[in-house]
C-alpha cells in the first residue's frame, strides 16, 4: 500500500493563504467606505459625555522624580 505524499502540503497551504489574501484585498478595494463614514458623522444624536470626560484630573509625578521641588 503506497504512503501518502505530504511533501507538497506546505506549498499548497502557503499558496492558498496568499491567494485568499489577494482575493480579500481585491474585494475590499472595490468597497465603498463612504456609507460607513456617513454613519459615524451622523449628528442627529447628541454626544453623551462620560463622567471622566467632564472632570479634570491632575497627574502627579512619582516621588522619585527629579522635577519635584
């Protein structure tokens, strides 16, 4: 009974990955992204402020910092 020849599997997997990547890139190149950006800039909804966006927090230097006086 002959054994299965697996010497070309790495090449097949590598070429399949490259061809799938190229096909995906070509498909994405033809997509119209203006509809996505139009949804992001839609201004009918008010922007909700999160609690940490309304507060100013002071950032302290560590005690070993040479800039402290």
